[in-house]
C-alpha cells in the first residue's frame, strides 16, 4: 500500500522515521488509528512482527483494519 500525500495525493517515500513528498516537499509522520474509535493505536513490535493495540477498549486490531493518517512533522 502506497502512502499518499494528504495535500497533493502523490505517492510519498519513507525517509528514516517519516514520509517525504517530492511533489509538494512536505514531510509527514505516519499515525495508525483505530477503525472503531478513531484514536491512535499503540504499535507493538517484537521478533519482526508488528501488532496494533487500542488502549480504549478495542484490544488487538488487525493490520488489515487499521487506518493510516499522515500528520505534518514539526
């Protein structure tokens, strides 16, 4: 799945810990949101696996259900 720029909808590239849009020169931090409550998920990484956990009562969330958003870096 390609990360699309929230401003110009062009494909962004991942640069270390953020995404960069070479079309509009924006830099964005990826945020993973719960599909049920819309709040940010906790990202759990262990042994090469990535899991997503909602701390607001929805438990583990499948990667296929999470919503990715991109926030401007400060």
